[in-house]
């Protein structure tokens, strides 16, 4: 799967990212959301994951944060 576009097989999927509050997890969560995927941000840092989800949702994406 290419990270450049959402193809027909992955367009309706939910992407769950662990460690989403910072670093690569945060980058992958943003990228998948930007591609139109529904994302779930999981992190022990609940506040960071919630901030990320709020930012993504404010930008028009679809992200939910879970501890």
C-alpha cells in the first residue's frame, strides 16, 4: 500500500495508531487522516492524543483519541 493516496481497498478502513501523541505515531496518524482514512489515536499520553485528535478534526479529518 502506498502512503501517497487512498486506494479503493483502503478508503473505507479505520487506521489505529499506537504511540500517536508524538513522533512517528503522530506523523502516521496525520498522514492517514490527510489521506481520508478514519483514524484512532492510542497513547498512554491521553492529553497528547486528545490534542492531536482535536487538531485533525479541526482540519476536517476524522480522528478519535483513546487511552
